[in-house]
C-alpha cells in the first residue's frame, strides 16, 4: 500500500514540474506574453487625465513655467510642480551624440549664449553653454530628458513635444525611467505617430486636428483619445462631437489670447473655456489656474 506521504510528495513534484513547463512555454511564445500587462497599464496617463477633468479644466504650462527662469530648463519644470500646475509641456530634441535634451528650436541661438544647430554639438559641448532668459545669460544649462523625467515622476504630467527625435529612442528612455505610462506626446508628424504606435499601440499620442475628417480618423486609430484642436477645428459643434465620443480635448490660449488675458481682457479666454476643453495650454499657467479657480472650473 502506497503511503499518503508518498502521494503528497508526488503531487508536489508534479505541480512544480507543471509550473516550470508553463514558464518555459511562456518564454518560448516571445514578447507577446510579457507585454500584455505593460500594454494594459500604458494608457494610465489618459485615465488619470480623464478622472481629473471630470469637474475641472486642466492647465498645461507651455515650455514649462518660464516666468522667472528660462524655458525648458530643469528649474522651469520644478517651478511648475511647485505651483501645482496640472501638466507641463516640454520640447525634446537630440544632440550630435544622440542624447535627448530639452530644446524647442533646432538652433541654439535664441535660447543659449551659443550659436549653431543643436545637432552639431555633443551634449558635453552644450554643457559649456548657458540658457538665456529675457536676453540675459543665466546660470541654467540645457537639461537632459532623463533629468526631467526623474524630477517629474509622480508629481506632474508631462506633455512631450517631439522635435528632431527618434521616437523609438524616446520610448526606450521612457521605459528605462518606467514612465511610458505616465506621459503623453504632441507629435505633428503623422509618420512619427505611426512609428511610436507600432512600438506600443496604446502610447498616449496627442495628434493635432484641423477638421472633422482628422478627428474621426484619430478616433478610430488612436487608443489614447487625446486630440489637440487648433483654431480651425475648435468650434462648439466639434467640441460637442468630441465629448460625445469620449475625446479628451487640448486647446491653446497662447499668443494673442494669452497677451490679452494678462492685460485683463478675458473675452477670448472666456470663449474658449466656455466650451470646456479638457486641457488648455498657456504661457501664464499660474494666472490661468487662479482664474479657473475663481470660476469654480478648477479645484
């Protein structure tokens, strides 16, 4: 007669053998199995925006919070965090040696005390330069994307405006920082949108749309449901359609509306916020945030 102890021991051996075979089979199936949890989680930033925007309009700081410090500087991102701005927009560019850095222009002439194209300088060479604020040379230097990701993680949502960047390299950097689920990207180049979605179909892209045809196209082909309406597409009719289809809308109040707003002419800004976009982008994020709060449009 076989003892119960022996049966129990045999069952345990069968269990561990089965478990081992299961993991081996998963490994043989390749990346598809391992990517399932990551793909599910990668839409997290959109869920976060949707939840926050239920009863308020979110504010995005254009080129970070650059009232007191240079645009796209590490300090400008930190000041946006300190001011409790919802989203910060930063511009990502690439150096000669392939380092992802913050820089709006492909030239460094406007924003630094140097001259030339950013693609002609290594990162080490760029670190010999200083950022400019209102025509004055500061002590601030061009930061890497990695530095910004490190200070922003868990504290503020990043909108990465993609300039001269290989989106595969961008995505890899986000994965290293475990932030591919926590940012979204304004990408005007449709080819780059397609490329990054081929890497991760749920990556949160923010395409710019000029008409209903483009709005319908991205509704069908982009998981994130974020759309940047420009002046051509921002209308009451399109906003109603967007809301009925679960689209999260992003709208600029940059340039003239912003300039008028800080001079206490709020007419244009009032027209925009009356249509309740999900996010509005401004060069004066704290003032706009306080204005929305005064109208009970922000917590």
